[in-house]
C-alpha cells in the first residue's frame, strides 16, 4: 500500500484538499486531529505533558489548549519537547490505522513533514500551497485572529517554495475547482503507481 504525505503551511487548505481525496474514497489520517485526541485520551501523554508544562495543562480533564499555545508560541525548545512526547505516539497510532485500510493508497495529513525530517516515512508527498493573502484571510476567518499573528506564524514556517521543491506533487489551492482538478490528476497517477507495484 502506498503511503502519501499531505502537507502545507497554515491556511494553505490542507483540510479542503484532504476532503477532496476522501470524496474519492481515499482514507485520510489527520495527524493534528489524532494528536489532540491522544493528548486527551492517553494516560502516558497526559503524565508527560503535565511534567513538561505543569498542572494547568489539563482543565476539567481536557487539554488546556490556549495555555499550551501560550507556552510554546515563542519557545522552540518547549515545542520540540512537546513534539517528542506526542509524535511517536501519533506515529504508532497511524501504523495501526494504516493496517486496517484496504485502498490502493492512503493519506496522512501532517503540518510538519519536512521540518522534522520525516520524508522517508512516505512513498510520495503532496504539498498544498496558496497565495499568502488568501492564506491570511482564511486563517483570520477560521480562528478569529489578526493578520499580524498569521504573518508571524507563516514567517516561522518553512517557505512554500522549499516544500514544493522537495515534494512529488504540488497543489495550488487558489480556487476549489482548480484544487479539485489537480486532486483528480494526482489520484489517477497514484492509482497508476500502486497498480505498477
């Protein structure tokens, strides 16, 4: 089975593209969603995160996301420590999930693939890119945040050009119709590749 990574910067429209693949019957594992689920459900992760961030990490039994976000926003070391706790658990959860799938290829949507040097885990990588002004507007609308905050996040992420250069496929997500056309083309190529294996 072919494992395809789907990545892209904030506001690029990874979730929209993932949904287009799901509409074609392709199983998609969304690493961010599963990480949040595991951070709430795994006793081991819970214990380690409290050790890292303190008792305020959980509020009424649930992950205190605003508190954690405020801690890691400007602290790269803390972010790396948190990722070192959560990422291995997500990776093993993904492996279990992948074993249950029966399609020709599956997709793992992950915001950071190149940043953590995880390219080798995938048979192919798709990067979603979009014009910066569109990305900013999308995130402002989605998260009720400011343009300034979105720009600072974009600035801290790997540039689109670099991700695109290191990818097998690039989807330019400027309109839904354009994205859909590109998804269909990639879908056909991936089906062809898995048939050739």
